[in-house]
């Protein structure tokens, strides 16, 4: 059964990429059917939250299609986008297998935590930001493992907590611009007039600015005491630079596919990741070398590693489209679209709603999807696509930081021995507040520039 499900997921990805790039609608339709079958086939193994999302999509989608038949095309487009999100997540599962036991990743993380104390927060913060492009939340767990072993085990508890927070915060800021992040994928797919490459540049520069500022503010807690946790032998920075070079190559390949082959950015990313993963295990094998066929089998199994997230985002796009259609059919929506409310006020509200949902332990993804569906195709998205996208990805990052149910808060809480509520709502409160202030200025600046 598991093998059949994985074959369905693989078929979904291949058919969707072929159907969308070769403009073969029949292939896209079959991909949609395969995605739905794969989701239902994994029903017993997906989390309760994912099941709720799937049921809601199965109810709301057909109901809205029957009530507003002229909007069926919008629901169909949203379903295709949802399948694309699921395909991207399945390829990330493939990548996880390639890098999970990577020796070079362990050496890179070991270098970050071996930096002398005065610069260690910055090293972990900045290093985690870039390494998480490939390793995602796994970099937090890897840093936690290294901080709890060897000489680092003698480090004061507060120091370990600060460094784990540094790793988490660097990873949080990566979600603003990473093409492999769902926030980036949602906004670049759903905002009609948004140029993904230009937005990648803008969001990257914004993230780097926030990274430097938060590193300066929160990395100054050194009290000048002797660093008893330093390793005896200095670690090499070469693994870090090697991973950065590989990450740059991955980004370059994605951009080239998008620009010269006409592929959507999300599908270009989904196409590059599996090929990249195969090359990775060929040239940088796991800590225990295995034949390539073993790695390929592991990657095949990894297609369903993120089945819960795939089901949620596939369903969330349909739910968001259904709710959006209902809202836009109301009388008041005309006033919103006719300029009664300033675009900057609407975008500012988007910036606030997403982290507020995270703090209230509401899945912020559904709000981002809904806001994209509401404003990404209207006058706000058409007039200021870059500003709207930036507000939503910045809000996405803040929501992850403060949400007690985000994967990063849960992992950091587990590694530090505290509740995820403490991590999100207490430890990250000042961090999120600083992000909110800076994000407001960035969004206002982008709006003033007419982006």
C-alpha cells in the first residue's frame, strides 16, 4: 500500500510538471486525481489537523461550486495550485533524505557552535539562516544535538538556550525568501502580477537587513566571562562555504528553469530538488556510505514524509478560494475594490493578521492563503504586488516565531526543556515585536516606491 501511494505521489509530480509546462490539460487533470487519491490513501497516517482540512475542502469546494457556478474556474485554478504545493512538499521530503545524515552538514554546524563566545550568537544566527535553505528546521535539531555533547555540554543552560534561539530565529527569517518555503510559494503563485525573481531579490535583501539588525540587538548579551565551552581544536569553515555554494547553485538552477523554460517558480523548484538530491548523495554521501540504489529507495520513501503538510496545503488552497469567493460575492466587497480603503491600510492589516493568528495558535497558513486569494487577484495585488507579497511573507515569519504550534517552537522547546508556549510567546516576544516594527517600515518603504 505504501509503495502504491508513493507511486501516486511521484505520478502527481511528473504529470503536473508535464501538464503545466507542455500545456497538456489532460495531464494536469490526471495529476489532480492522483493527488486526491494519494491523500485519501494516507488517511489513517495523516494528523487530525490534516483530516479536518481535507474534510473542509471536500465540503466547501463542491458547495461553493454549486452556489456560484460561474466561479468554478477559480476553484479549479486553486486546486491546481494546491496540488503544486503538495508536489513541492513531497520533493522536500526527498531532499531531507539526501541531507539527513550528511557529514558535511554536521561539520558545518560544528563550526558554528565552535566560534568563540563573543561572536557565537551571530555565527549560529547567520549560519542557521543560510544552512536552513537546505536543512530547514533540521538545522535547529542538529545545533541542539551539538550543544548537548562534548565540551559544549558544560555550557551554562542559559547560553545553550540563547544559541538555540539564535538558530531558530535565523531559520525563521529564511522563510521570508526561501523558494522552498511554503510562504514564498503561496504568494508567488497566488499574486497575479508578482515577478517571482524580482520578489526573491527584494525578500532576500529584507531578510538580510532583519538578520543583521536582530543579530545586533540580541547578540550582545556576552558578559565577558571566560568561555569554558570552547573546543580544543578550531573547526574549519570550509563546510559552511561548500553548503552555501551548493545552495546558490540550487537557486540558480531554479531561476534558470523559470526564466528560460517558462516554468512557474514553484514547479521549477519542485523539478530541481529531486535532481539536486541525487547529485548530493553521489558526491557527498551519508556518514555511512551506501550504494546509490539504496539512496534512491530512501528518496522514493521520502515522497510521503510530509504527507500531513501536503494534505493541509492542498486543502487550504481550496478552502481559501471557497471563502474568498463567498466574501467577494458580498455587497461590501465592491467598496473594498473601488478604493474606499487605502491599499496601504489593507496591506498593513495583512501584515498584522498573520502573526496574530500564529500567537492565537490558529494555523497561519490558512490566513495567508485566504489573503492571497482575496487581494492577490484584485486592485491591491495589481497595484502593489511586491508590497503585498512582502507583507505576507514577513507576517508568515513572525507567525512562526510566536506560534506555540509551529514546528520551530516545538523543536526549540523540546531541546531547551520548556513549553513551546514559553518559546513563542515569551522568549520570542521581543524578537517578534522588533520584526513587526521593522517589517512595517519595510512595507511602507516598498509601498512608497510603488512596488
